[in-house]
C-alpha cells in the first residue's frame, strides 16, 4: 500500500476517534477529554491532507 493511502486511512481513523472522544467529553461534561478529541480530530485532518498531497505529488 502506498504511503499516501496509509496517511489518508490513518488520518480518517484519527478524525473519527477524535470525534468520538469529543462527543464523549461533551456527554460526560469532561473538558479535558473533549479537548483531546478536538486535538486528535484536527491531527487526523492534517494527516489526511498530507496523504492527499503525497498522492498528487506522486510520492
């Protein structure tokens, strides 16, 4: 599997995991967990974009 595809898959996974943590933090009134989720969601989006750029560039 190409590294661009791996980055996109991992990024999507982290986005979903972050969304789940964020929602759990909101439901349990836990701001730390909510912040962790938001951070992981953003990291996942960045990783996904890196994979898209690699795909366009051809690495």
